[in-house]
C-alpha cells in the first residue's frame, strides 16, 4: 500500500512538472511569434533619416531578444532535468522546443544583419542611400559602392581593382563558357539563360506577380519613359520579398536583387548611364520569370499595342530589339540573325499580310457557299454580313504593295508559332525547364546511362535508338546512327513500371515466339509473370509486392480471357492482355500487335485481324463498357479497316499513274526507258495485290493497320485515351478552371474552342458542369501535358473562327459520344510526343 502511494505521488509530481513546462513553452511560442510579426513588417529604407528611425526600432526589438534566449535556454535545461528524473516528454513537445530554439537563433541573426544594413544607409546619406541594404550582397575583400548616378560598382580591396559586375556575376559568366561545347546554338543559349535564371532566382517568380508589381508601382502605360536604378530596386524588392516568403531557405534577397540589377544593366545599359527604358525593364523580367509561354507572348504584344490593340513596325522593332539583347549578352546573337531585327519585323508583317489576303479569299468563298444553302428569307442577312466583312477589310490599312501597316495579337502569335530565328531560344528555354524534372525509363544507346534525365532524343530512322541530352548536345555518334538522321525530342516522361521491351524479351525467353495459336496454362503464365515482376521489383523495391501483383495479374487475365475458368487461354490473348497494360510507346504497341497476327509475308487477313480485335475488345467488356465501343461484335471494325485500306490503295494507284504521266512530260529522251521500267514495276506490284470481286483487299499490311488506328476507330479509341490519361496524371497546367476555380489544373485540361480563354479541369468536364456563357455543345480541346506555343495559337485562331459560327452549326455537328473532345493524334506534334504509358 505504501509503495502504491509513493508511485502515485511520483506520477502527480511528474505530471505537474510537464504542465509547467508546457505553459512556459506556450509563452515562449507567443513571444517568438510576436517578434517574427515585427520582423515581417520591415521595409526598405527610403533615405538616411528613415534608416535612422528604423534603426531605433530595430534596436528596441533586439533588446527583447535576450529574454527570449534565456527562456529558451531555461526550457532546454528543464527538458534535460526531466529526462534525468525519468519523466519522458511527449515527442511533439521536444520537437516544438527545437523549432523555437532555431527560430530564436534566426531572429538574433536577422536583427544583427538588419542593424548593420540600416547603419550603412544612415551613414551614406547621399547617393545610393536607398541601396544601403544591398551592401550585404558581397563579402570581404569585396565592397559595394555607387556612382553619383546611383550605378553600383564593386571594389576588390585585395587586388585594388574595381568592376562593374558583381563578383558572383563574374563567376557565373565564367562558368557559362563551359557550355560552348554544345553544338546547337538554340540549346546552348537556353542552357546559359537557364543558368542565369536560376542564379537570379527568377525561375521562382510567377508572371502574374511580376505584372502586379509593375501596376502597383505605377509602370502601366509608361513604357516609353526611363526608369532609374533606385526605382528598379524598389520594384525588384517587392518581387523578391514575395519569393523569399515562399522560399525562405533558397532566396538571399540582397544578393539576388543586386544580381538582377547587374544583369539588367549589362543587357540594356552597358554604358552605365543609370537609366533604362521601362519597356526594356519589363521585357527583361518577363523573359526570365516563370509563366506560360503564350501568356508571355500576349503580354509582350500588349506592351507595344496602341489603344486599338494593334502595333506598327516601329513598335514591333523596339520589342524585338529588347528581346534580342538577351542572346547578345550571352555571346550568341550571331546564331539568331544578329542585332539587326529588320528581317524579323518584315517576316512578321509579310506573314500577316499573306494570311489576311488568304483569309479574305476564304471568307468570300465560304460566303458564296452559304448563299447557295440559305433560303430566300436569309439572303438579306447574308448581304449584311458581306457588307460588314467588306467594311472590315477596308478598315485594314495597307501600303502600295498590299502590306499591312499594323498587326494584331493573333498575327504576332501566329508568327511566333513558327519559332522564327530571332526568337527560337525562348520556347527552347521553356522546354529545357520542363525537361529538368523528367526521368525517362529508357537507356541512352551511346553512354548507356539509365534512366535518361532531362531531354530524351529518339531517332526516327534507327529502330529503338535513344540518346540523352549530353550525348546529343556534344554530337556523339554511334555505329549505325548518323548525325543527319531525324530526331524526336521529349521533354517530359510518363512513369509506369513494366516496359514493353521487357515484356517482349520475356515472351521470347520463355519460348512464346510464334506460338500464338497454342494454349498456355496458369503455371506457365505464373512463370512468365514472375520473371517480369522480379525485374520491376529490383527497380522499385518499396513499391512492388511481387506475390500480390502476380496473383492479381493472373486473376485479371482469367477474368478477361477465361471467365469459365478452364485454366487455359491462348498465347495470343496472354500477350495482348499484357501489352495493352504495360508501358510503351503507342505506335510500338500497335506495330507489335500487328506482328502477332501477320503471316511470313508481313500481311494479315480478315480472320486474323478479327482474332486480334476480339482479344482487345474483351478489356472494356470486362469493365462493363463494351457497349460504348460497338459491342462485342468486331465485324464492323474489321470491315472498316479493310475498306479504308482498299480505298487508300486505289487512290494511291491513281496518284501514282498521274505522277508517272507528269514525269514523262518532263524527262528527256534518255530517261524514258527508266520511266517505263518504273511503271512496269508499279503495275506488277498492283497486280500482286489480291482483291475480291468487289475490289476489296484480301490482306492488309502494317501501314494499313496503323493508318486505320490513327483515326482512333470506335472499338479501339480507349487505348490512346488510356495513354493520354497516364501522361496527364503528372501534368500541372498553369491555368485556372473557370468553373471550380482550381489552380493549377491537375490532370487533363480542357479548353473551349468557342469561348476565349475558357479552361476546365477534368473533374468539371467529366461531370458535365456548366458555366454562364459556356455550353456543353461547344467544341473542346483536350491537353494531357503543358501546351506548346503552337497549340495555344492554334486554339486561339479556332476560337476566333468559331465565334462567327451559329448555334445551329454546333447542333448539326455534335461531338462523338465515346470521345467528346478534339485531340492531337500521335505524330502531329512537331517537337513533343506524349503517347507513352
């Protein structure tokens, strides 16, 4: 009984001490929070008097820090005493004590640095007083000083030299010389500019934040006036304070701010007059900040547009001159046409003029066609529309040669869509930034690096040949690969585990090549799957439970292809079931599926194609969705594929004959015999194609199959959608959903092609949510990755055209139920392909 009483007393004593410790900890947290709030209110000093006033306030605030330090030390000592007395503090209290200790230390260090900066400003009192806090951007033996024009320069007291450039800027420019080994100028410039962007921490600055700062400091519509260095520092300070609040451990505000001023002066004020144009200041920041490429283009055009939203050649020249100064500073201007921007201005206006004339002709033709279809009652409205078009055409100012005197935003965007020589480095910079986080599950065929990090380049002539960006930039060669081969660039990667190539190797290793018609039992399936999952588990040990995944895979295959549980499925079905779900390029999957059914002459008949499509359609059947894809009857799909192949063959024959006739008219007498031989070969090849009585092909080849699948037929449309869905999982679009207001949009992004600047997230799109002016019948464009400049311009022009189409048009052209969006088919991208699962 006595022992029990003693234990009870000890427990109460320990609990009382823990409660007292918790109370003291709460008091410390409140005082630290108040001190941090006071620190957050610090601002840049305006002059010497303001600096002295702020220095007094900082001194009073620093006087409150020693009691905080003593209280933190006392609490740490109490925690040690409790531990010696076997009183265990909860983990969250110990963690909170450590956090408060670190915050008190940071407050002390910040107060000392702030006092030193303010003392420097108060001491200077004249030119550069507002820049006094930037003295902390350099360390001994360097010292920062300013000229009477407020231009900063840097003194090296050890070497007794002065420099216009910050010591860190000198180091940065020296390090950029290592990138001169990159063969291609656009990539070389983008790599250098990315290094500058990171050194200035501009990659953390959002475009919207920069534009808000311009407006907040009265720079709107002030592009022609000059801005001096103190005003630049004021604007940049507000920007970097926002960045530092979001990334306190990554941003050194005085250093980044001083480097930014140094960079802008190097680019736009090499003579160090102490002033640059506001337009140059805005352009220099917008080019380096983080933002969507099309939004940057639109803002740059707004900078030079007049109140009617148009720009003339002089204004465009000023803008392009400021843009080209960036590669000039990096020593790369010669690769982009030099400092003379007149050819670029002329190119933009010539393209706009040519587009305007073609648009006028097309508009007139369309109007004629419309008049043939409308009734008598609509003719008056049609004439009114024609008159409006004529008036609009007359309002466009042209010179004696028919060239436009002004361009609008869509002209500018259409020109930039083609990535002209003078501006090609900017979209390359954006792709380079996107590629930094990409890890492609592929091996470089030259240096053997795996996985490929950054850009991935695939040869379009060598089969299954990949290169990393290091080998591509340095121009390394392989045995059969030549530098003249066309290459496909990838800047993003899609992460899944089972590689298509690994699955095909496993099929061959287990003797399943050319065994598609025989049956495979469950033990053999388990053997093949085990070899596959062992490879996956070796690469992802923390993510893969081999027995569970293997058992689920067998379960899935039996559900799809052996619902009666006979214990056997065809080898063809086994291969198709795995290939459809594994990771691989979509076209490679299509080619392999065709090889499974092709005869030795690489052709397939209707029966074989029917077997393949039957195995494919079982996947949506198992998911209860087969009705949306035409049902289990695959005969219409087989007939569709062969009819398209037959029609294509006849058209190709007619075109070939026509071309041959034209060639005969142009060749000389000596070449007629060779021409006749080529004609004879074409005729023999045409005769060898087997057709039935109705002229239909009896067999198709791989290219027929691929051409049919390129149109995403109803029975197979779910497979490319699966690939786009996988690509969209990691996508974060810099856009806001106009319905639920989510930002950024994660996953699929849907853009309306009739409403300007109207985006939807996949959640709102899938649930059919409506907006005020947006209707479900409007055409939509789907994106599974960040948009390119070309896609943005294309959507803008489509929306512009659709604005003039009536509601009846969209009712007559409803969207297909199983795929209610417009998508970009594989192979149509000029630089990006994202059809990989």
